[in-house]
């Protein structure tokens, strides 16, 4: 298994390289440059040109590219063009928030989605089934910024259970959890929808399989049949969906981060793009791409765990 | 340098520690994703200017809550005198004024350094304002002398706590270099302590402030771009002061809410569409006239809300020194607009292109313009791009109709020069924000700048405005007032009517119960 | 839908199984109704969707304006009706592109394995290493915000997701006995992949697709929220939701009604998706 992980990480290197090159090229094709943010909209063209020179943006692209790659190889993400802060500092400042939000959303997705999907599959077209299907569809239909505000109105302003500003840099763990709940629910809603759907459809299929009928015929308790045997077969698609969304969540969290005022990787990426902070954007993409690679490896490892029939190549 | 910084932050933390128990924190919510910058000689945006005003002082200052040049009062200078020809000005500095942290005491050297820095386009966006300065010298440690090449409308205006007039610490600027942008050091009531990207700026009371220690211990200035989220945080009590929505419904809603005061502040920002006179079909004056006649300003104001918007009176904002409040703006007349288009051979309709930012408030204004122009057969195509692309592309001469909303120093010269003088045309070495390529009023704008007689000067400015309107370089739409709201437990300590810094000033007298 | 061919091949009684619970019928009726409304927008919409009315800004839902009015006094119902045209188009085209291209590539990748799989997986990994929204945001910023580019940006984010799902399911399927049996019978690869593997993984693909359509419509809205959408005054559901967001506390219906429209599409598609799933699933309960 260690060998597998090492091999996958090694294979990820070309992926990361391709991602970085793509980012490097794409952000430079977009019009505008960081001097408007750094100098404001009333600075003279001469001052802008001088700044571009100081930042090294006037050099040939190939030179900038070489330098950037050289830095990355040495494990140095460089400094933000706009704030001149080391990018690693900014990443470390937001990473815990991103990880805790992603994991919490994932947890909600699985903890709510799987039981809901299983329950729905057992009484097909029954009340639970219809509720589960509608609920999960509603979760997908309202854009995260609308559902976020609705959650805030209900639970932060009316009931006052949670704060509106979920910054929570307080060392107090209770405060931190309070600040995490609403954003996690908001981000988790989409996870719940996907997991419920996949579980339900997988369970329906599994419950129709011969071995389940055999198990039932043998008089095995209903719960054992459902949770042990049928669910086992649904784990592969669930893991696929969860793995897929682990990566997607990091970027999609940006809307939730904006509405709930949480720091996070997604928000930082969008700001870097908006400010044309090439260095910061590149650095952040390294981090987010790496996180996704790790998520993919975990997904593939989990396949082997949940379904012995899938060999870990 | 790092050691210096460490000492600086350590000192801040140490001084803050004993008071940690009974701290009053003022929580402010701003409608922006992030700070632009806090270097006062560069800061121009709505999210930056209020903070700069809490950190810095000028030689003189606008009385808190006022935007009037007549009400200027002593700030870092305790007195000043001018020669009879108004060409030599001598300022005597207040003694014992301390910079934030360990950056020492203010001397004449800092003032000279700051004003020279403000006049240098390499370090300042307001260099052009200081073109008439011949020399700035320190006579002794507490006396500064400014010599002018020619008399100017308001020298005091240039040494206020506004734009280039803000006094920075020479040592700090030299030690911090490019980092000064986000680590400003001034003499004001609040000192900068922390910046978290996309999140907040934290300021601490400057205990050694020369007017006395501020009553508020800490200001947390949060960047909350989503209007609804900011409103909710204000309603739930997590924010004490917020930047509002420039919208009638918004103002009405919060006026009804108990414990809330809505502050509608002047000076306003003038929203203008600049018509590119070098681009087809706008190079035909009749097309530009047709557009001007198709704009219905009263309806524009009605859309924006009577509480939060005013009718403009010229191509220069209301209330500036030199604004022609009876300028001959073209009247709303759709029939005439259509006739003009027909005359230009475009009776089948005409398409004009506009590069437009995706920022909602600006985009919304353009949607109203789009709808009004449609009545006259002008199809305004909006090419909506993100805000940086917008700024880049309008400066590359890619936009036919450019929407720009701005407030400048309240003297007509600044606005006229930046938007309508040929030296400011985009894509030239001296470019500022002349998007229309207007050059009909160069002579008057230049002459007015050095005209010693105030009456003649005003006449020159009036002629300039008339010519610009006649040429239809730009069409004013409406004047946008600044809208804020605060909780009644917040007492600014002065009467808030105007906000030259685009937001309320927080002074040493401001309290929060 | 691409499911049609295998349906008739796989099971003759598919129709009766699919319509067992009536879901498919309801779903089809809903979709036809929505498409009809979109197609007949000029006749169905009570007002010009772009006509501004300063007197009726942010009006409550009323007899004259069932869905209320927006900040320009435009009739929200009319905008939702006109918006259906663009949004359904964006959703269908982007999703179908993702489904067809993604599924084919995914099956090929999973079935053949080896270097083909490795190359495809590598490309998918590169695309998936961009957070989906960020990818869309950058693409639209580079290409410029218009309808085609939005569709392209959304489709590009959909393809790798379907590759992953199809590949994962194919991998699991490949280990099953029936694939070996097919090989033993000397069936060609293409035949095994598209006549035997595809019908067996189709349920997961269809489920994903029915969810992705809403994701596509929502993505348009989210892109407008953090960056760029279809230029005004064109009405799209995503655009209306986004504009409504700014006025959420004064006029919540502006965001809620188009969201409900998205929900209606979702329900319809999922009913159809479930019906098709039943029809394509040879082991579905009798």
C-alpha cells in the first residue's frame, strides 16, 4: 500500500506540473495586472510601469515561468505580488478553516445522506422516499448564497443560536464550533443531496440482487441484510461521489466563505484572481491541486477497502 | 528591519495587554472583498479612505463631520501665516506629537518628506495637485515653509488630512518600503495593528494621540462584500457601523429598525457616462447629442432613490469650488434624440459598445442607461467583465461608453483636469481618466488653475463646463450620496453631516456604550 | 437521451416498469410543460421582460405581478419565463456534452486500463485538480462572458466528473463474471463496452446527469455571484437569483421564484431519471 501511495504521489508530479503551467498561462491571458490594486486607480502610467518592472512582470514570460518553476521545485511558494507577504503564511492562515469546513460538510453529507438514502430505498415511493428525494433536490436547487442567507436569517438573526460573522479565530473551541455549524450545513446540503441520491439508487439495485434475496431467504435479520450486505455494494459509488466532491468542495466553498465571512482557500483564490495576483494565485493552485491529488489517492485506497473486488493496482 | 517590526508589534501587544479586560471594540462592516491599500498618498477607494482618515493627520483638517473648505481647523500645525502675495506659507507645528508605535516624534522633517512624497508621481497618485509647489523646506524642527510658483485656489486644501496632505512618518516609510502600503504609520487617533487578507483590518487606540487617548480601544474593520450578510450582522448586533446600500429601499428599511441611525452623507460621487469621441459611431456629435437627450435624469434619481441620490447640475459634482450649478445640460427629449439620429443617417438604430464592470451597483446604473437609450433607438451593448479587466480595458480605449463614478478634491480644477483635459487622455504618457478624448476646454482649465482673481477663475471654469457639455464629451447621470448606518449606542462625538473621507471619522471622542 | 437505445434492447417490458410508479409520466409532463413555456415565452409572458418601471421597484407579488417586480420594476414572472429559454438551454447543452463525452471516455478508460487509462486519468486529474468553480471563473474571464463561453466553461467542468464516475463503475463492472463471459464468447471490445457495460453503469450516470443539470444552472448563477454571468439585460434563472441576492432582505421572492423553477426542473428530471433507471435496470423489482 505504501508503494501504491508513493507511486501515486510520483504520478501526481506531472499532474501538478500541468496544472501549474495551465494556471500560469491562463492568468496571464486575462486582461489587467496587479498594479491597479497596488497603486489604486489614479496612479500615473509611469508609476505603473515602474512597479511592473520592480515586480518583474516586464520580463519575458519564459523567464518568469522558469523562475516560478525553479521556486516551486525548491518548495518555495514565493511572495504575494499585492501584499508582499509570504504565500505560505497566508496559506497556513486559511488552511485549517478550509479543512475543518470541508470535513464538516463531508461529515454532514455522509451522516445525513447515507441513512436517508437507505431509508428511502427500503420503502420505495413511500413517504420517506418522497421526502428524501424532495429534500435532496431542494438542497441542489437553491444556490449556496441564497441558502446561506436563509440559514442566517433563521438561525443567526431570529433564533440567535449562531453568529452571522463566522470568523471565529478565537481560541475557544466552543466558539469555533458555533461558527462552523451554519457554513458546514450550507456546504453540506449539496453533499447530502448527492450522497442520498447515489445511496438510494445503489441500494435499490443491491436489494434486487440474487445474493440479497438468498440472504433474506435464509432468514437473516432485515437490518443485517440492509446495513451489512446491501450497503456494502453501494459503498463504491458513494466513495466515488464523496471523493469527487472532496476536491470540488474546496473551490465551491468560496460562496459559503463569502456569505458567512469565513477565511478560506476558495475565497483567497478568487481574490487573487480578481486582483491579478499571479504569484498568489499560482501558489494557491499548487496547494489546492495537491489537496485534490491527496483526496484522489484516498478515494482509490478506499475503493480497495470497501470492495475487495477492486484491486489496488 | 524585521527586528524593528517585531519590537513594534511587541510594544503594541504589551501596551494593549493590561487593558484587555474592559475593551471597547468598534466593529465596522465595509462593502468590499479586501483592502486596496492604506498608503494615504495612493488610497482612492471607498473601502480605504475612511481607514486612512482614522490613522493620519494633516497640517490642517476638515472639522470632523464636515467637508467644507471654509471650516478647516488646525491639526498638526497649530498656526500658519502667508505672505501678502500668497506665495509663501509658513506653518508652525504642534509640539510633542507622537507617531504610532516606536516611530518617534513628529518633526518638520516628516512634514517636508510627506509633502514632497505627495508631489512625486512615483510615490503618489495626487502629484498633479502639487504642481504649483516650488519648494517645501524645514526652517527648524517645528517650522515648515512652502513656496509656490503661482497663487492657487486653496493652498490649505492641499495640506489637509485628505489625499496628499496626510503626513506620514519618514522613518517608517523608509524602513518599510513597499510594505508601508499595508503597514501604515501616522499620528492619528488609531494605529494599524493587523491585516488579514479578505477578512479584516484591526486598529488600536493610539494612547499617545496629541488630542488625548481615544475612548474606543479597538476598531475591527471587516470586509463583508455580500450586502445581505452585512445587513444581518448589523441587525444581530455583531457590527456597530456599516457601509450601507445606496438604495432607497435599504435606507427605508433601516430607518424603521429601532436603535439604528441611517447616515446619508455628502459629498456625493458624480456618476457620468463618458462618450468616446474618437470611436465610431460616437465620433459623430449628433449621436452623442442623441444619447444626451435620451438620458432621463429625474428617472435615474427615482431609480436610485430620493434619499440616496441627487440630480447633478453639471459635469463637475455639486458643491465643488467652481461647479456651475446652472450648467446647460441637454434636456431629456426622446423625439429630439431620434431626430438627431435620423439626421446622422442612423434612423434604423445604432449600436454602441460599453465595457462594464460586474460590480452590481455600477452594473445596475448601466442597465437603466441601457433601457433609456433603447427608447431612442440606441442599442447599448454591455460587455460585462470583472472589475480589473474593466479598469484595464477602459484605459486601453476599448470602451465607447464608459461609466465612471467619482468624487475628487472639492475644487473644479481636479475633476476637470482628470476627466476632460487632453493631458489626461487614456493611453498617453500622462494619462489619467479622460476616456472621452475631450480637449475642447484645455485653455480654460489651464488658465483657471493659475488665475489669481477668484471671480475670473470661476468664469473660466464655467466656460470650460459649458464647452464640455456642448461637445457632449460626457453626460452626467446622478449624484450618489454615501450611505452608512450606525447603532444608537455609538456616539461619534461630533455632528455628522458630511464625510469628505467617504465615511464617518472615528475620533478620540467617539464612544460606544 | 442516449439511454433510449439500450432501453429497448435490454428489456421489452421496460416501459411498463418505468411507468410503474407514475413518476416518469409526471416528470415527462413537467418537462414538456417547462419546455413549452420556454418556447412560447413571447406569448406566455405577461410583460416585456426588459421593460423597466420606476414606480414599481421591488414590488410584492400581486395580481398584476404574480412573482413581484425586481429592482428595475421588471416583472419577475416574465423574466423567469424568458429565463427558462436560456437556462434550460445552458443546462441541457452543458450537461449533455459532459455526459456523452465524459461517459464514453470513462468507459474506454476503465475498460482498457493500461496506458490508455493512465493518460486519460492523468488528463482528468489535471482538470479535476482545478476546483470546478475556479476553472469556470478563469475560463469565462479568459474567453469573455457570453452564452457560448458559459456553456463551454460549465461543460468543461462536467466532463471529468463523468469520466470519473463512468470509469469507477466500469472498473467495478469489469471484475464481474458476465464481462469475462462475454470475452469468452469472443465479443468485440466495443460490443462489450457499449452493449453490456454501458447499460449496467447507466443508472449511476443517469442519476449524476439529472443532478448535474441543476448544477449547471446553479453554476451559471454562482459564476455570476463571484464573477461573471450572461450580460444584461438578458434574463436567465441564475442571473435573476443573483440579482435577487442583492435585494434578498427587501424582496426575497426575487431569488426564491427562479430557485423554485430550478427545483421544478430538478424534480422533473429526477422522476424521469428514476424511471429510466428502473427501465434500464434488468434486476429491478417486479
